C-alpha cells in the first residue's frame, strides 16, 4: 500500500470552510501541522471562539472528510486549537462584535427573557465571548434572572458606560439604572435614545456574540436596531398553543419587514416531563412551533420542556444551573449548538466578499 502524503490530506481539505466566516480554512492558516506516516495522519484545526459551541462536531467533520477522500488512511487525529480573529466594528454605533442576535416574541409570558439569558450563558459556557443586552426597557428582567438585582449602578469610565460583569460576561439593562418598582414611562424618541446609548456608549469589549433581549410584541425597537447595525438575525420564542403562535407569526413578520433574518424558533414550555416517572404531559399542546416553523420556512432550534427547576433557578438568579438539570439541560445545550450551526451554514452559503487592495 502506498504511503499517504501530507499533500493528499491538504487536497482533501481544500474546500473545507471555516464555520465562522464561510471562507476556505486552509488558505487562512486554520488547517495546519499536517503530517502523515504510513496509513496514519494528524493535523491541527484552528477555530475562533465564535465556533466554540460546535468545535467538537466541526473537528469530527474534518476527520470524516479526510477519511472519505483518503480511504487508505487507518487513523486520523484532529487537534483543535484556538484561532485569533478580532471582531469588526459594526454599524453606526461602532459595536465590536461578530454576531448580534435579537431574541423576541409576539407576546409576553412565553419565557423570552429566560431563553435570551440561556442563549448568552450557553454560548459563554461553550467558550465564546458574549455580551447580553436587555432592551426590554419597560420590563427589564435580565438582572433578576442572572442574580444581579443588587448590582451597583453602572459607572462611566473614559466616556463609556461600564457594564455589570457576570463571570466575565458584560450585561447591560435598564434594571441597573432604575430603582426597583419604579416604572419607565417613555415615548418612542427616549426609547430610541436609550437603546442607542446601550449599544454605542457601553464598553462591551471584543465580542463573538451580543444577545439582545427584545421587548415583547411588535414595537419600534426592532426598527431602531435594524437602522443602527447589521443584525445577524432574530430568534423567536413561543409556546405551543395556537393563541401564542398567532403572535409569534406577527413577530416573524415584523423582523422580516425590517430585513432582520430569522435564525430560528424556540418552543418553550413544550410539555411537562415528570421528574419521577419520565412521562410527558402536553399541558399547552406540543409541536405547534415546529409545524409553524416548517410552514413559514423558518429553522426550528428546539423545544424546552416545562420544568419547575427553570422557575426555581430564574427566581434565585441562577439561570446557568439549568444546564445541569437532567431534563432541560441537554435540550438547552442542543438549542445553543443548533443556533451556532445555523449561523455556520448561513456563512458557508454566502459567497465571501471580494477584498480589494488599498491603493495609493
């Protein structure tokens, strides 16, 4: 049997795309240290922290690709390393982030803020650099969900608002600025100004993801965001019953009207799973969001069971602990990975932009 060469492995991975950018990984130096000895091979796959939630499956895909295209190999080892790529400045506000994701719903009471917090915490838990912005100015609940209700009022340093940090994750909310129990009574222009300040004047740092918890309904904050920066897309949260799905459809229509792509739907409170016997009870129905997503040609990210521990952790400000729950934890982890995978698929489907040289 002819020994495999490094050039054969390189040729097998010539068209493999980086999940963050959608560009070929080999020319960007993200596939390196290729070595072959007899029928065994090894290489290093370098990924940015933007892809942290799917790093293992991307590495497995590389291994399968090499094995398929170089069938005489008996063993392939893929070592995953970190690839540094700073985030670009986005839109009018100069936000330094790679992906900005809005989490919305057509109505309140469907667990939108909990899902927004879960997405941010799940991405950070996987190893990404994440910020969480609470744009629900009238009903900010992110501080409570994260156990930051007693956080001191954010300070100003070097002309920037210093966000509240949760284990290295920057968080900004009107709940940090307004005393508990006090209502925010603002018209549209003041609301627009607050959102602008949160985006432009907060020291977010270099982010892979900024997750934005939107207010419920179809107000004008989505329009404000679409005018200020290019959002990667929106996640729509709903519950299974028809009355909630009617409003979720309106939220999808709103995002589409302002040219914000829909990254997927999450069905929250999707059946109660008894922790003692494991039997599932469809209290609010089941599968409604999945069916509606298929009808609207929208990706379906997953289902979150109705679970008492989500309420317990939300009230206690320990939302991160939901990932350790044996019933909901695997579902939440899957939703986070599916979101990142969908972003990678979208990046791969877009042709890379031509980079023109700077002359003169």
